[in-house]
C-alpha cells in the first residue's frame, strides 16, 4: 500500500476555514500563514480521513463542536506566539 493524496488530516480543513473566517489570510503574508498553520497543527491531534463525507455523516455534533473549540484555542495561542516572536 502507498499513501496518496486522498488521505489527509481533517484538522487541516478546519484550521484553514477558521483562518479564512477570521480574515487572517487577507492581513498576513504567506510566510506568516505557513508558520501559523504549522504551529496550530502541532497543537492538535491528527484526525486522518479519506473522504470528507465520512466526517459529515459519522461525526457526532458534540465531537464536531469540541474539534472547533480546539482549533479556535490553537489559533489564539499561535497568533499570540507569533506576535511575541516578530
């Protein structure tokens, strides 16, 4: 078996959606965003999936909410960290 592009960490999608919703992708350059994403994702547990539909149908609402809260906290911490570093 080989790994392919179909397998990915679901948190990546959540992080990118949250960054976009907060407008960080508009205000910051690509280097900042790359650093930000690395810092954020290193704070979160991996959740690998093949198909987005699996998460849509089989993830309980309570778990979805918990994942979103983890993303928000990780983003807050990462932005704070980068603000102190730059």
